[in-house]
C-alpha cells in the first residue's frame, strides 16, 4: 500500500520529471486519451507514466506536493534527482547560437554534437570525480 501520491500504474515505462508536474499530471491521461484515443500507443504509455518534481525544485512547493512528487517518495523512481536535463543548458545555449540560422537537419546535427560532447565530458569526468571522492 502506498502512503502518498497518486497511485502508481502497475507497469511503469516512463518517469516524467518537471517543475510543474504536480499540476500537469492531473488530467494528463485524459488529455492523451482525447487526443489519441484509449487504444493508442500514446495512451498506453501515458497510463504507465509516473510523475515527479525535481529534487531541487520540490522544496518550493507546498507540503502536499513534497510528499506526493518528491522523487524519493515516488514508487519506482529510484534515486534520480529529476534534474538531468538542466545541467547542460548553459553549454547547449552556445549550440543554440550556432544553430540559429541553420536548416533543420544541420540544427539537429549541431545539437546532437553538443549533447554528445556534454555526455562524453561527463563520462570522462566521472572517473576523476570517483578517484577524488575516494581520497
Ligand atoms: Zn506543487
């Protein structure tokens, strides 16, 4: 039995983390059903989705939200912070300036290169971080 928050779906396929998920989740499945129908893949995925509010944002919500949507309280969320999208924003802003006048294909390549570069640096930095953390 779950103590807080919306009842988790039986089969969880997706965890959506967003600053306003405490409001967004309320009619999410109904909106997807109205748009795509209840026999659609979209509705199937929506009905198997959990919602949380990122850890660094949840403290600005009311207490009920903190109980219901803190990633640490959402069954199946594991130990995610829910903030994974935000750290590279400053660096990706540079890609935005580079891609502003590009056609859609070139823009996608620039953004994918920037994200790949971010992921590579993060991966390489993990080893150094772990070595330093061990000392
Ligand atoms: Zn809230």
